[in-house]
C-alpha cells in the first residue's frame, strides 16, 4: 500500500511537472512571437563639428521614425527630439512582420507634422501625382512620389545660413530602409523580415540625406579700391518644391509642375582691397535646368554702389556640358569663387568630390567684368 502511494505521488509529480514545463515553454514562445525591439544607428552626418555652421547642418532637432508592414499598414510612428548621431534610439513593441522604415529629420523646417493622421491625410487626399487611393496605408510608391509642395513652400527655402541658424529648425533630411533600392540611401529595397521567432532585437542603420543643396559664394576684390556690395543676384534656377525622397529613375530631381524663379540676397558689406571674403552661404531645393533654354541658368550677378560697370551682369557659373540638363542635387555643396578685377568679373568651374557627408559639386571660379 505504501509503495502504491509512492508510485501514485511520483506519477502525479511528473504529470504536474510536465504541465508546468509545457506552460513555461508556451509562455516563452508567445513572448518571442509577439514583438521585436529595433535599435537604430544614424549615418550620413559629419562626425566632427568644429563650428556653428557644422553644428547647425548636422542638428537633429526632431527625428521621426515611421515603420510600416510590407503592405503599408503603420506599425509605429515615433517623434524623437534633440537626437545626435550617437544617440541610442530604441523602438520596442514592433509586431513580427516584414517591415519598411522611413525617417524624417527636422520636418518642422518644412512647416510639416508627419504624425500618422496628418501623413495619411496628405497621401490619401493628394491626387497631383495619381497616388492617392484612400486606402489608409502608406505604401512605398505613394511616399516616394510625394513632395513638399505647398503654395508657400518658398517661405521655407531658400534661406541664408544666418537666417537658418536664427530659425533654429535644422535642415530637412530623409532616410529609408527596406523601401526601395537606392545607393544614396544605402537601401537594398528588401523589407526587413522579423518573422523569425529567434529575433528578439534588430540593429538598423539609417542613412540620412539632406533634402536641400548648399551654395557658398566667396569674393576677392582685385581692384584698387574698396567695393560696397548691396546684393548678390542669381539666375532662374530656384525651385518652389522638393520631393520627400530623391528620385533615382532618370535622375529626376524636381516634382511635376515645379517653377524655377530668380532670387536676390541683400548683402550690405564692404569688400576691402586684396581680401577674399565669404559673402554668402545659403540653402535651396534641388534644381534641374534645361540647357537648351537661356531663361534657366545657374548664373550670378552683383549689385554694387561704387562699381557700376559690373552691376547686374549675369555670369553662368555651373553647367553640365554635353547634356540636356544641368542638375544640382540634394545633399550637395557648390562653391562659387568670384574675383572682381578692374572692370571685370568672370566665371570658370572645376568640379570635385571631397566632402564625406555633403557631396561637393566643386569650386566655381568667377571673374567679374
């Protein structure tokens, strides 16, 4: 009888142990199968900031991470503030699926708020590019086809460096992962598969690309007297809108129905004899001009008080030879070096790539006649 009770207790113990073991296993499996934590690393920004200009151009006042599943259903939309390139960014609770990731930095610099409701409204209600299908999803082709294109878009850019620093909203940047194959964004276009239950955390690198270009103007006074500079004037190449993301097909830079306009910068300054001075640095939307149309040219002119011979004489400083179009792409820097000689102001160009985070379009040498 005693042995029978021993065996009965042992059988009961093993039975209960088996149930508990099964429960633990099921609980662990359920935990693994529900969500994943994503750790983000940012790339594309300079790691060295030595002055206010670099600090501003790398500043991430806000960073929005938008995550959708493969079909475009929004899984997460997180807005982070005062991020640095080395900041740890973790987003937890991402459902197990195949995902796409979009990043928008400094969206407020473009007068926008990309919370899910606003972004869905923007996508679903927009028919300018035949992308709004009203299905409540954020599909890759829809987001990649959209542009910052409000009627007042030119109130955001162009901006001089001083104006931009004063506004303190940073420069607009975008990045993506698992959306569409792109060398610029370092994206292979394949959605990230998180369905494997062994994946608990995943590290992702997002390459941020600035949505604007930068032009730097340096002038050397090679005359015998000081020059009072009233304004720096530019030709008809300033766009009034810009895509969220760069289009790589056929190197399309500007959205449909983009207008190109002239722009002048008031710059009251004195150029002393023999000095080389940075008179202007500014940011503008990417631009593409028709080389067969003289109305649209990357050109520059000066307006001075005491040197009327060179006033308003536009000089072309950038043109792609043997091509139908001249393109100043996003995330590029173009430096214009002008020399004012007695009665002269001329232009020549030398293209080179030499900056790791902004792709330099080179130095454009100008001589003003």
